[in-house]
C-alpha cells in the first residue's frame, strides 16, 4: 500500500514538474560544440560570394540553435529563422523554417506560437510525420498546462474557502 502511494505521489510530482516524458522530449538536443562548429562554418561562408552556401549555413546554425539546451541559443535561433522566413518563397524551405520555429517556440514554452507555426508548416506539407508528431506534443503540453492551471486555481479557491470557514467559526 505504501509503495502504491509513493508511486502516486511520484507521478503527481513528475506531472507538475514536467518530468513526465512526452513525445516532444524526443526532440534532439544539440551541444555547444556543434553550435560552435556551425557558427564557424557560417562565418566562413559570410566571407564568400556563394549565397546558396550562406543559406545552407544559416539553416544548419538555426537548427543547432533551436535544438540547444541553452535558452539564449534557442532565442538566437528563433530570431535568425524569423528574419529569414520572410524572404523565402520556396515551399520546402518555408516548411523547414516553420518547423524549426515551432521547435524553438516549443523549447521556450511559447506553445501558442509553436502551434501556429506547426499549423502553417502542415498547410505546406500536410503529411509530414515529424511535424504531425510535434503538433501532437504541442497540443498535449497545452492541455497539460491547462490542467495544471485549473488545479492551481481549484487549490487556491479551496485554501481561501478553508480560511474563510475558519474565520467564520471563530467569529
């Protein structure tokens, strides 16, 4: 019985802390060495005249940044993608950039913007499984956050009601 209660408490704790695994936890993470390599590659490409190479380097660096463990890197990746998505007319490049933006926003817990980007991405490529999986993960997090918010609100109301009842009994 105590083991069951312990498992329940652990699962509730994991739920509220976000430690419970979701499908988005399967997103790859990028370490600082890879990011540094992409930054060097991008700096070298900037010295040249090949615009195609520059765009490829920007995409690789953006990918690495939005998959970083470091929030500042994720923000940099989002900024790079936002700046480049405006100028892209290729549906496939737009799809990739929107997906990466959705990943970045997901990593920063901006689930509403993440969902908007992934929905735009799926308009371009409706059958893209990777995007569909991210959309499900985003929607799961939105639901989870809503449940947590309701739980917090209910708890707060319960505490206030308990205090009020205590004060009424005393008075």
